[in-house]
C-alpha cells in the first residue's frame, strides 16, 4: 500500500476504495487551487469566489459554496458574505445575513464548529431560515468555520439541493479543505489590504496638489478660507456628480489657460 | 495602533482628497494592522514609503507601547505601478511590516509567494525579509504634507491673479528669497492675503504685492532681480 492509499483508508474506511480515491483526488485538486490563488488580480472578492469554487470541487455532493468573513469596522465586528460560486448561494446568503441574521454559517462562525444539516426545511436549529431555504429547493448545508490558531476569520458554506447529501465523510473532507483555506484566505486578505492602503495613499497623494491649487484659486478669487473653498469645491463636485480631483483639475486648467493667453498677449 | 496627531491630520486630508464615501485611510491602516497581527503575533507596526508624481510620502505607525528598538523582523512588500493602478510609471510604493520576534515573517512571506504565484510584478523579489530592521524615519515627524498643501494653495492664489504656473513658482521662490524665509512660510504670507492684487512680477517695489513688501524695521535688502 502506498502512502496515498494509507491516507485514503484512514480518511474513509467505510467508502469503496474507488469512491474514497475519487474524493481524495477532488480534495487535492481543491487544495492545489489555493496555491496561486492570487493570480491575475488582488481583488479580494474575486479570490474568495475562487475559494468557493475550489470548495465546491473538494467536497463531495456540493452544488455551490460561499465564503464569508468576519470584518471589523467602526461599529464592531460583523459577518459579511463576500463571495458565492453560484447565484442560488447568493440568494441564500441574502436570506441568512441580510433578512434573518440566522443560519448555519452564523452558527458555525460564532460557535467555531462544523455545522451540518440534511433537511433544512425541518431543521429546528434555524426555524426561520430553514423553511425559507427549503422552499428554494436547497435541503443540505455544510458550514465550515475558517479557523486560525486562536481566531475564527470566517466560514465556508456549502449547499446541495438534495436531502442528506453531506455525511461525516463530507464534513471531514470539508475540514481538511477549510484548514489551509483559512490561512490562505487570511493571508490573501492581508495582502489585499496592504495593496488597498497603497492605492488609497497613492491616489490621494497624486490628487492632493491639484485640489490644493484649486482651493488657492478659489481663495484668490473670493478671499475666503481654505475650509470654505474646499466646501465650495465639494458642492460643485456633488452637483455635477464628478470627482473632486476632476473638478479641481478643470478649475486649475481653465485658470492656467487664461493666464497663458494673457501672457502671450503681453 | 498609535497614529500621531500630525499623521492623523495628514491621513484625514488624504482621505478627503480621495473623495470616496465610506473610505477612511486611517481605518484601512487599522484593519491591515489588526489582520497582520492575527497572522504574526509579534507584529509591531508598519512604514509606508510612496512616491508618485514627484511627491514623496513616508510614515510609520507603530502599535501602542512598541518602540523602534523592539524591531527584530521585517517584511517589505513592494507594489509595482501596474498593480497599484498608478498612471505614473515612475511611482514607487512599499509597505514595511515590523515584528518583535526574529524570523516572524518567514511563514507569511512564504505563504504570500505561494499565493501570488504568477501575479505580475509580485514574484518572490517583491517580498523582502529582514532587511529593514530600523524605521526609515522618526515615527512622529512634523507633517510635510501640510507644508506642501500650503505651497500648492499659494500657487493657486498666484494663478488666480493671472500668473502661469511657472510664473507662480518663480514668484514664490523670489518671495521666499527676498523675505529670507522658507517656501512654506512665504506661501503662508500669500495665503494671509489671498485676495490681495498681485503684479506680474517683482521688478519694481511699487508693483510688488503687499505680502512681499518689507515690514517696518525689517532688513531692507534689495530683492533678487526677476529675470
């Protein structure tokens, strides 16, 4: 027996060898997808959508998956659905996070444990969520918390239309996928935030000079304060629905054009 | 995270320039710090070093109670202009993360290289370990952005008075030289009387704008000649 066969036997002693081997190959394919996850762009939503697709592939029976993250903001920490591999998952996320604030993913994230249901419509754990999702024709759910050593950073939610699709074996495979996925998602998030910060600083740094020049121009014309001039710029920007930097550039360009014309005349 | 008052004001001004409702650069910074700390427990803070359109920005934000001499590990991430979306091909942008434990960023750097795979410009060369064990500058210096803002606003005032940008810069240079002050101080003098009619230059005292005239008792040396 090879090392690979040993793993298959440990993972799923009750399955046929062929089924266990096929499941293992799917899991490996899903995990391999995590390498090079951030390819093409560093858009967090895009890469989480890829993680959701890899999860759908790695977990037997899955028809779709979504990824949610815990996000800290000024009002505290909240759960945000950020990516879905299929439109029906997005509909379920909307019911879970926006409409009801109840469901397996919220339970998995808050309790930091894998949550499974094979008949959502009659599941008493989520008396409002279950029936609504059941009516959409989705009956099985597997929610896997994304756990780092001392922190939960989100969850992967896997759904299937059939009943009792996710057994213990599927949950085990899901957990094997979720462990490295948690690290990958979190590190990708760190990188995406580092890039966000860089882009925000660079964009602001490049637009600030022309905004300041426009403030000076308005102050020169009206004698007001910098705050008043900025407020005026903002009003123009909002009225015309144009970015502040674009309005500022237009004001400066126009004044410079006039100054150059006058300079050529003299 | 400890963001000094000066940097908080700068970050607020930069956020204002971004003009993106819901975006707060300080909040992005805090979120990055919080998430980095989850990945690297001994995280101490970060420095940002950027240059775009000839303007340079450097700042450091350390965690509360962290001191520059605590730094034992660093990870520098350099973003190429293509990735950061800058239109300036000469733009540079690096973030340096600091930690207290030697080798603290090894796993994160390895994971990031693994994750980014074939992403253009973010190969292994973009992640540099432990070469920046000192902060690149004083974490709480006087704000340079405010001085640049003052100068740019003064240039705007001078343009509003009919000067081309070149004339406006020249005017400001002459004023600073004539009054023996630095450019931000000369710019402040212009902004103190923004609606004061100016002249096209400084060739003669009687055409000189009010803010260039020597104050009573001031040194009455001759201004440099406007070429």
